C-alpha cells in the first residue's frame, strides 16, 4: 500500500470520525439509561459497517490491486472523483445558506434518551457518512493484502474512523461523573458550530478527493 493511499485513508478516516452529527447523537446516547451499552452498540455497529465495506471491496479485487489502466482501477478513481465533487457541492451550498448560523440539532435527537439498543444500531447506520465511506472503499481497491503494511494501514483506518466514539465510550466508562459534564459541554459546542464543521470537513476532503482523482485520471489518459 503506497504512501499516497495511506494519506487518503487517513484524511477520509479523520473526516469520518470528526463528523459533528453522529458525535452529538452519541453523547446523547451515553447520557440515556444504560447509555454505556447503547453507546457500545452504536460504536460496534459503526465499526462493522466500515469493515464490511472494505471487506466487500477486497473480495471483489481478490486482495490484489488491479492493473493501472484496468476498468476497476478507473472505476475507483471515478467513484472518488464523484464523491469529491458531491462533497464540495454540498459544503458550498451549506456555506451559502449561512454556515455561521446554527440551527441546532434535529428534533429527533431530543428523544435519544429513550431509544433501545436496536435503535442505537440503526442510528449508527443512518448517521454513517456513506459518501466518505464509499471514498474509503474506492481507495482500498488498490490495496495489496500480501503486504503486512496493508493490514496495519487498514486497521489504522478502522480505528481512526471510530476514534472519537471509542474515546467517549472509555471516558464515560472510567470517569462517568466528569465525562457527563465535559461531554455535555462538547455536545453544546458541536451543536453551536455544527454547520461550520460540516462545511469545513466537506470542502477540504471534497477538494482533496476531486483534485487528486482528476490528476490520476488525466495521467491514465
């Protein structure tokens, strides 16, 4: 797995883990009755989704990167280019609508203190940024499973993309009183700056994916 691919995975995983919407929802889950269990269900579901997408891609490629000018290789670049453009368009539209004005979280978040474990799992599926996950899958298409470095890079991708959830879960487990106060403050900050965070993450990752994929496609032509 090349350095450029590892960098792509790091950037994608960072954008995934920093998303304000799922982090706000997760904090509310932790504050609910049996919140630690529901938070764990959410986290594991989130992680499994990432693993399933990557595993599916690797099964299609057989764990060997396709040749540079092959249809699968080109398709992977097209997917990343499409996701990049979509993120830029989404981020720019949100910015023009007034990213500096916070509208708060959706009303359904106020009911997260009463949801079941199954609903927590469903929320993880619903709130997963699937466009970014698709970009991660397209990046993994060129992974070589015969290299030990590939396994390290993939494990790092999974852990980084789930890092904020694991960190908050552990914090709430070992320091529940302090975590309740600090995480509530974090949720308030996320709610206040939610739109700005979405704009920044969408534009930065989108521009990177679009520019890099365009460059690679031009090289293939």
